[in-house]
């Protein structure tokens, strides 16, 4: 079974631009979560989608948005990029939504904002 | 306000010895406690978990201990192996459809 696939693997953007990251979950998984990892802050929750609906949202500005498609694939978008948005963005999928559901992470998209 | 703290950014242990990674939390509402391991250039992978009704869970060389009164979680790796060198994150979850809250991670180096 293929794992969680994130594209692109690396991305370089300049301040003010926007970016779209893509995530394909494990086949059959309906829940997709996004996390931002920075060296000083660890993994911070961005949002979670289940059956195309956003179920949870972290404490990030409105410049960060996402969506989930009917095939469970998900995208996240960051508009008006800032230097502080440079981070590893991780997508994770799980079979269901709920407590103690094991998350399966992709390898991430490393975003650098210059 | 940091709900989950991993106070040791790094830990170095000799091969064959015990590795103990610690995690402290402030919110007594957490019900599930997990550990994830992350190698460079890879996403985190699930290692072991424990629910709040237990105080110990064992899986091979890995044991997680939960002390609810102290709001303290620890992961023991015995014996440590060089392949265990990675960043370890504790992750906590409340009941209901709530997201995992991660610590900042501890980098474990197992020296041969």
C-alpha cells in the first residue's frame, strides 16, 4: 500500500507570493491533517479535514487555508508569504477521525521563503 | 502557552544502555498519549501509545510510562541501538475529535 505522498518535496518562493501544497493520503483514509514544523516550535497543527469538511483548525492566520477533495486528496494554500512561513509542512492521514487514531505522515514539503 | 513540554532538546546514550525521554504537560484533560519518531528527510512515524486509564504500555524494547498526578510521560528504550537515533516527539490528545498536540521533540543519539 502506498504511503502518504506530498508534492512538491522542496519549494522556494519570495515574500508576497502564494503557494499551494498537495497531499495524497493512503488509499481508504478519509482524514487528512496538516502540520507545520519549524526548528523552534516543533509540530504545530494547521487544520484537519474529514470527508471534504474542515473539522478542526489551529491557531494560524487566515493566509493559511486548505481543502479536501472527494477522493480525499488535500491541498493547503498560503497566500502573501512571509519569511516566517519557511518551514517543513507535513501532511498526515488516518482511517477515521477520532481519538487514538494513528496518523501516517508524508515526508513533507520544505518551503523556503526568501 | 505551551501545553506539552519536552525539556531536553537532545540526549546522547551509549549503545546497549537505556534511553529515557521525558514529556511534561499542563492540561489534565488529555486522554491519549503517543510517541512518534522522526528520521531526517522523513515524516514522523508512530511508535507507541498509552491511554489515561493505564500507567504503563510495553512493545518490545519500547515502554511508555504515564504519571497522571505529575502530568509526566516518559519513553524508555532498552537496549538502545544506533538505529534508534532520531527525533522523538510526544503527542497528546483529548477525548473527542481533537487534534494531536505535539512537543518540540528530543533528538536522541545512540553512540556505538
